């Protein structure tokens, strides 16, 4: 899975499409933040139970 994302990043940077790379990078960061927030919510829910 990581090689898939690494390949996408490499292609975007080699082709000089920096604006598309930045959109990809921001999207990846948003996905990570959403995952962390979901994990915190589940942890809080388990502690309340």
C-alpha cells in the first residue's frame, strides 16, 4: 500500500505537476487527521462504557 502512494508521489513530482502534488498531500493529511479523530472518539466511547 505504501509503495502505491510513493509511486503516485514520484510520478506527480517527475511530471512537474506540483499543484496536483500539493492537493494530494493535503488530502492525505486530511485522511490521517480523520483517522486519528475516529480513533480518539472510539477510545472515549469505550472509556464511557
